[in-house]
């Protein structure tokens, strides 16, 4: 959120004729504003690029019969971390080696985002499943979910493949020490105020907000492209039909952010101008300063569908 707020200010300073209006939601909720609520947005950015083909490529605009998107930029990567403050319980004890034991303690309040709506939410469960596999200790995942939810979140294994089954209702029990919010952004204020002790976040966000953080091994930090096959063994399944025409399954992979211009964008020329600014020197510096440098050169899915101006800009 912070880098895009800075991008908004910098872009408007160079383009005084433009008023950028941004909304911030969980990644799946961002997609739903286009595909389900039929909002006409000029740009869509998500913390999980795989949602763009899953939801926007696969869903047609009822007015035009065209998909809501047919290309995207793979912007940047990130790393899962556990954010905390000096006020957090056991802040002087937690490490990359004992975080799962600290977070399972009954007197520790842990914030997670809802896996039905937010990429950080389902990535949190992926990280626990991968950690259980990495340490050959099923109790790591089991202790995280045991007695926490009114409707159980289940782990299913088939050979080396691991599926995490999310029920239609994600509701914690009255005695749960987990706190669930619609997006990871909503956890930051709770962490700052001390209402929770720890929150699953992205490294860039933890750094931007000045939180302490646990550096997780790449085997479950979801940040190493060389471990893609290892990550892919884990997937999150929504145990209900979340979307009208899409199978609700999310596969673990290296974290990659995505950006596209919807096919029904009302002002695509301004969206193109913003992307050119983002990939220009000032935009790149803003992203770098916020611990989230862009992939350079640009990584593009279905580049043949890029607007002509962006094809020229990226030298295609």
C-alpha cells in the first residue's frame, strides 16, 4: 500500500491534470470488484499474479463477451514474514527456529488474513504446511489450527502433494488466540496498538512500517524461484464454489505481484501513462526504496496483447 501511495503522489506531481484514486483490498476482493461487482477500473494490481488469469482471463464481461483481462505484468516478488513489535509477548525469544512454537502458545495473539479473500491469508496456511513438511513435523500445522476454528481447516496428503481445505465459513472459536481480518493490511493497526502480538505479513510491509520481523527460510518464505517445484506440492482449496466459473484452488509458488489494465477500463490511456511512470526512473526508485524493486526487464504474460504504446515502451 505504501509504495502505491507514494507513486500516486509522485505521478500526480508530474501530471497535475490527473487525480489518481486508489482502493486497497485483499487480493481476491480486488478481482471481485471487476468480475463480480462489474466496477470499471483503469488499473488492477494484486499481490498474487496467478489470480489474474484465474479470475480475469477466465471471466467474460457480460456486455462485451470479452475476458476482463488478457495480459499482465509480473511486477515484483516478496517474502512471507512474521511481523511483531518490542511489545509483543516473547519478542526477545522468537527466531527462525522456534516461531511455530511461540505462535502456538495460548497467551500469544496472532493475526492472519482471511484465506477466502486475501493472498496473504492462503499463503500463511501454505507456509505452515511447507514448514511441517520441511521439518517432518505435522504438529507445526496441527498446532496452528487445532481448536482455533469453529469449522475445521483440514490438511489432506496424497503422496507428496498437500492440500489445505478451507471451509465456506472461517470463524474462530471464542477461546481462539487467532485474529482473522479480511486483508493483511487490516492487521497492521492491531499490531501497532498491541491488540495482537504477531501478524503474518510481507517483508516489504514490515520494513515500511518499522516492525520487527522473523526471517523465514526460503523453503516456506515463498521467495525462491529455484524452489518452485517444491512449493507447487502444496495447494489451498476452498471447499465451496467461491466463484461462478472458476475452480477455487490456489497453488503455492514464488510470490509475484501482478498488474493489468482491464479490457473495460474507462481511461486506458491514463493507465498506460501510470505504468510508464511506474517503470520509469522515479517509479523504480520508489519501489526500491520500499523494499519491493520491480522485475527489470519487465516480465509480461501474453505480451502480444499489450496495448501498442506499452509494446513500444518495453521495446517489443
